[in-house]
């Protein structure tokens, strides 16, 4: 079964850091681009970042550029999102999502990040 | 950024009926448009890609149409499990963007 499982979410104070992980299984992880997409509970979906299949290129939404870093370890079938200088407005469910082509075809179940003092 | 506008925000229908959901892009996105279903407490699920293609396992009652800037998701013979929020998504331009969603309710 193709599966993405996020972890690492939690409560952090403004200005703090958090690292999210996404464990992939059931497919050849190293062949796919992977995205991070976030969603404030009850609101819409917002794309955050994308990394190429070999990890050589990445791209970010303007709202997180310079604060978030996406990376991957293809030997461990794991994707990461290092989040620094967190803001209250970064509070959301964070999904990792596989790019089946140019579009997202498989989503993880999400991990909740709460930035609050 | 490309703005994706979905209408209506909420659509009230009955089981067995047909629902038509609309999505408009602020610029031409060709056929690089996907639709997702999100049930409460769940992750989104891909329903349609390339504007009109269905992934394996998606029932034929879900159909997509359109190109350019105007797109439609049609759900025929609505089942109880279809009552959810639906998002359109363009992948023609960076950054990727999503519509605000249409809530399908009984």
C-alpha cells in the first residue's frame, strides 16, 4: 500500500523551531518529487514547498522562504521540513504529498503544528 | 500568484441527485487542473487530474471538464459518502495554488 506518514508536529512558541518528518512506503520514494502542503483547520489548502526526486532542487512559497528548509533522505525513504522562526500564522496541519506527475496524487494524514505562547 | 475561485461555496443537494461544482483560474492554466475530495478529519483524495482524467479506483460518477480558465466537477447519483469539501488545484504555474473549496452538504 502506498503510504505517507507525517510526524513531528506539536506546540512551539513563536520564534521557535520544529522539524517535521514524512515516512514513505509502498512505492519507489527516490523516483518522486514530494511536496509539503498546509491547512489551517477548517480552511483551505496552501502549498508550502517542493523537493525534486534526488533532492537537488527545492522551491518554497514566499511566506516560508528563508525560514523553512525541505530535504530528503532517499536511503531512509523520508522527507523532512525544518521550520525555523515560527510564527503564529504558521499554525496548521502539515501534509506531505507525492507528486504523481505535476499534480499531487497521494497525501499523508497530516501532522498538526501549533505556534502559540 | 494564480487565484483559483470556486463556486458555490456551499451546495445543498440530495442523495441520488447530480452536483455541479465550478472552478475558475485567474489565468489560463491549460488542462493542468486537479480536483480533490476532503472528508472531515481526513486528508484530501485525488479525484480528477489533467482536468478530466480519473485515477484508478475513482468511481465513474465523478467527471471533470474544462480547460483554460473554466473548469467543472460533476458528481452524478450522489452517495452519502460524497458529502465533503471539494478543492480545485492548478499545477500550471508556480506557486501551486488551490481554490477555497466547495462544501457539498445534504
